[in-house]
C-alpha cells in the first residue's frame, strides 16, 4: 500500500513536466504569397493571427526564387548552392533530358543530395514528423522518410477550398491521434493565380481572401482538435510574384535574336522558365557565348557561374551550369522565340521587394501582437529546431535572427534541460521519501506497529496531493 502510493506519486511527478514539455509545430507554406498581399484585401483571419502572434514585415527568400529550391531552404536552413536543389526541374546535360516540376518531386536523387530536411533530423532525435504536399515530401533522405508522408497526385486541384479543409483536418488529426511533433503543410496558391492573372489582378485578391479563410479554418481546426495550447503555427511562403511587362510595351529578351549568340554554341540550355536561365556552352565556346550575351540587353544579367554576385549564394554547386542568366523584374528570358504567357512571374533577384514572402507565427512559444523586422528564410530552420528542442544540422541560418519572436529567449532546448532537472529532483525526492520511510519503519517496528502506519500515512498523503 505504502509502496504503491509512493510509486504513484513518483510516476505522477515524472510524467507531468515531460508531457507539458512537448511543443508541437506546424509549418505552412502558401506558395507565392507576397509580403504585401494583405494590403489591398480584407484579411480578418490573418489580422487576428497577427494580434495573437508575430508578424514579420517581410522575409527574404534564397536565390533562386522558385518553388522547390526555396521550399528546401525552409526545410534545411541552407542556401540553394549548399542544399543542391537548384531548380524546379531535374535535368541531365548529357542526354538533354529535363523533367517538369511535378516529376522532379519524385526524382529522389535530386532532393537527397547531402542535406537532411528537418523531418529526418527530428525523427533521428526521437520526434515524429509528417509532411503533406510540401515540396520534397516524396523523396527518401539517406533511406529515411517522414512517418506521415503524402505528396499530391498528378493533376491535383491546388485551389479547391474543400480539399484545403480536408488537408487541414488530416494534419490536425496527425498531431492529435498520432502524436506527431512536426508537420509541414503546403498549399499551391496564391502562386497559380498570381502567374495566370498577375499579382495586381482581382483574381489574385480573391485568392488571398480564400487563403485568409483557410487561415481561419486552420486555427479553428487546431482548436477543435484540442491542440491550441501546444501547437505553434508558422505560415510563410517560398517567394513572391511580379507583374510581367506586356508584350509590345517593352523590348523582350529573346536569346536567339542576340547578335553573336547561337544555340549551336551551347550543348544544353535551361531557358523559357521565367526570368532565369542557365547555359552549358560547348567545349571552347564559353567566352564566345559569354561575350555575346553580356551587355546585350539592358535588363539581362549574364554571369559566369563563379562570378555570380556572392550575395545570391548561387554559384558553388556542381549542378549550376557555367553561365547563369537572370532578368530584371518585368522581363523574361526566352530562347528561340517568346512562348511564355504568364502575367505574373518569380525567379528574380531575391533583393527585389516583389520576391519577398510573408511570415506569420502563432502559438504558446511566440510573443503576442508583435511585429518584427525582415529576416532571411534560412533562419526559420534554426528557429524550428529550437522550438522542437532538437539539435540542428549544419545550416546557413542563425537563431539570433528570429529568437526575439519567442516568449522565452532561452526556449525549449533549455526547457528540456529544466524538465530533466525537475524529473531528477522528483526521483531524488522519491528516494529520500523511501529512505525516510525505511528508517521510520526500522525505528517504529521496535516500538508500536499501529503508530507506524499512521505516521507513514501522514507522510505520503500531503506530498501526493501537492502533485495533483
Ligand atoms: C545522363 O545521361 C547520360 C547519357 O544518356 C547517361 O549515361 C547518364 O547516366 C545520365 N545521368 C543521370 C544522372 O541520369
Ligand atoms: C549531389 O549531386 C551531384 C550530381 O548532381 C553528385 O555528383 C553528388 O555526388 C551528389 N552529392 C551527394 C552527397 O549526394
Ligand atoms: C472540390 O473537392 C471536393 C472534395 O474532393 C469535390 O467534392 C468538389 O467537387 C471539388 N470542387 C471542384 C470545384 O472541383
Ligand atoms: C548572436 O548573438 C550573440 C549575442 O548577442 C553574439 O555574440 C553572436 O555573435 C551572434 N551571432 C551571429 C551569427 O549573429
Ligand atoms: Zn512557388
């Protein structure tokens, strides 16, 4: 009786702080949500989230500002030249083969190039991770996958609001029923609408209203699943969107029309993909190609790979081709003739304000009603590792850039340590009680048995109650 009471008390003392210690984290990306998209749309749910949490003025994505590279930076905290997912398209310069975005999601070696996404790191340190539709979800990393892993099927309807709600509830179910610690969740809008109609269109504004409703639904669903007190939610994006100058109003960039340039001098090219391009000149043709293109158009930037501006961090990777091209906002890089019809594009210099995504965060670890200045998205990874209490892999971010958003600057890593201390104290306390009880038994046994029982009861009862 006495022993079981002591054991019960000790179990309670140990379990309580450990349960409380596990913060959960949901990372959400709304593809192509530019930092200022809430300025010309009524967004009551995003506004409420800002009052309940943290809002950054904007964040700076890595270059190249396209979907797969920028999302992999969110998951790894590394610049694109360091994580190796340098494009949305897998390609082979020998065979000339290219795979479009969706097929590349399933091209494992493209993703698993030496950098571990946060799911794998979290799981190696005892947590449970999941990912729904986030770019990179379909691959294995060093043979490992997130516990819950779903990539969207081909021809997925990225804008169906009913599907958005189903995705949301599924993820909340993972947190509640499977006790996941970290999940990344992806929505393909407002990117598609921004491309199709342009960032200044009424269609884009309507889609932002839909995103706002989704944000309201996400928070409501978290509440419905009983998660509000432990779930932290970060909402951000991979890049922004910029209006493409209309045909006829500007001089377009078409490589085949540039004097001295010939596609006969390149053995592989990646152009007609928004404002960026890469070329592999044939042997001995590097200077010819470079000299023909450099300065050929006032809005075309041409670099040899190793001469890329350092700040872009898009140079030191064997996958990047010898000549890198990018255009100023409003311009696209066309190959033989213009084939691109989008009214909005991204992929531009990450310094351009149009390329900056939004950032919001809410949950028990975050300050309330706090607006912070801009920071680079490489810093989201160390922040997430800190919240989850895991050791980050080598990365290009720093907690310094984001820790002022947290209620306690010491954060959860130290909380784990704190809890270990509490746990150990509980064990020590338990052993002390056992020791005292044993001594008492020895003393009382020599005297009066009924007295002993009473005194030990007095002993354990208030101790146990203080733990309830
Ligand atoms: C690239 O294509 C060449 C020629 O078809 C082939 O030999 C090589 O294995 C391919 N490389 C990859 C990584 O697929
Ligand atoms: C990364 O990919 C390149 C080829 O694209 C390959 O040569 C290299 O070995 C890969 N590195 C790792 C660590 O997978
Ligand atoms: C949206 O998805 C739901 C659920 O899958 C489906 O029933 C509905 O028909 C879809 N709506 C549209 C407009 O595609
Ligand atoms: C982070 O902040 C600490 C304390 O202010 C400082 O010593 C350190 O150099 C900073 N590190 C970086 C990478 O900014
Ligand atoms: Zn994108």
